[in-house]
């Protein structure tokens, strides 16, 4: 079968491309390299010169989307502008990419009669809901432009299923981390940013008192979930939204402790570095913890990597690639 991964040069997308190719699928990658990197794809291009095809294009251009889906059976839509702070600073571009681009992909997938449209949703959709753990059908009001765009994606997918018969599965990612996640730039995610700072012997800055918590989810669990979403033949499993997480939460203070523990195996001086505490970040939710019962029941999801297991593996990769 042929698959399309939009945003395939990015962190999650490139890991997904690689896993699909390893399992024998052909992969088309659509990316405009606004946040993705060709370096993420070079080993894939070299190893799979026939099975992998790269299309440089933008999901904001409907013709690019139509070209990308022309010969595929399944779409994994990973392309998006992430980051809550980025969306607060520039809501228009976030909206253009995450909503207009998403709609273009839905239109192209409908026209091409895709077998299934699998897309990256977000735990930010839970917004100001204080209930823990997060259950798919209980959400609050969005707290950022980014969160609005990801919720609108879910609404559009549901409408396309009901109106046009397009089969979908949406995966609400919870704080994904792992190899190839970019530690650079103004909107770097917390784990690669902290790892880079520790390796450079700089003090990481924690927003707030460090007691905000997240359900940090290792990339290999996310890849497993995507492939299960494609492979399922359970009719009850389709046209559904699922939490994609491990189901445990870790505070930022605990995260720093784990990072120091694992990084100190490479450099003992890192154990002496103390974090700096700053103000809480606008748009952040205090706590995030997923229920993964629905995914276990309908998709037979069984995440293999705890936060600590994934962190140890990721740190080994970063130590090799950042030194």
C-alpha cells in the first residue's frame, strides 16, 4: 500500500516515514521545510530510493495537496504549525496552515477517494477543562489560537465523514518527544531545549514553579498508534478521536531531575546545574494526563515506552548528535 505523510520532514513525520518504510509500505512525503529539515530525510532517501518519494510543497496550496494524494491509499496528516506561543504571536499564519491547509488536505483526500485520513490532533483541545485524566468526549474551552485550530480540525474531519463518507481517525498527541525533535529556535519544545541547555552547561528556565505536569509521550508510542490507526479493521474504531499518550504525568521539576540523572552518565558536571524559575507562560494548561482506555479497547494500543524509558533513549541520541 502507498501512504502519504504530510510534514514528513518534521520530527514526528520523519519518524513515521521511517517506520512505515521499515514495515514495507511505500511513502510519499509532502513538506515545505518551514519547520522540517532535509537532514531528517537524508538517511531515509539513501536507504529507500525507490519506496520513498519527496514532494516539496505547501498544504496551503490545494494543487500541492492534490498532487501528493494522487497515488496513495492512506494519508497521515502531520503538517502543522505547532507551539502555543507561536500561535499567540502570529494567529493568522497558524490559522492559515492549521485550518486552511487542513481543509485543503481533506478536499484532496475526498477527491482521491482515500481509504483513510489519519491526522495529528492535540491535547490542547482540552483547554480549560480541569478533569483528570482527560477523556476524549469531555473538553473545555480552548486557551490559545493553536488550540482552536486543532479543535476545528476535528470538527472538519467529522463533517467530511458525515457528508462525504471520508473515513478518518484523529490522534490527540500529548507532549511528544524523542529523537529528531528540534532543540533550536524560539519555539523549541521543553525536552530537547532542556537537553541542549544541560549539554551546554546552561541553566534551563522553568516557566512557573515547576509543578505543572504533562503526559510526556515517547515518539515510538506515537508511531505505534498511527500505524494501528491505519491497520485497524474494527468498524467501531474509525471516525473517532483518540488520546495518544502513555497515561502517566510528570512535573517539570521531575523532568529536570530525570534529565540530570541520565545526562550525568555522560557528563557528571551536569548534576550540579540548577534550573532557573520564571513566570508562567500565557496559554499553558496546568496539568495534562490522558486516559488511553479508548485506544486500548478499540485499537489494541499498548504503549511500550514509559516516559523514563523513552527519555533515556532520546538522551543517548541527543548526546551523539548535539556534541
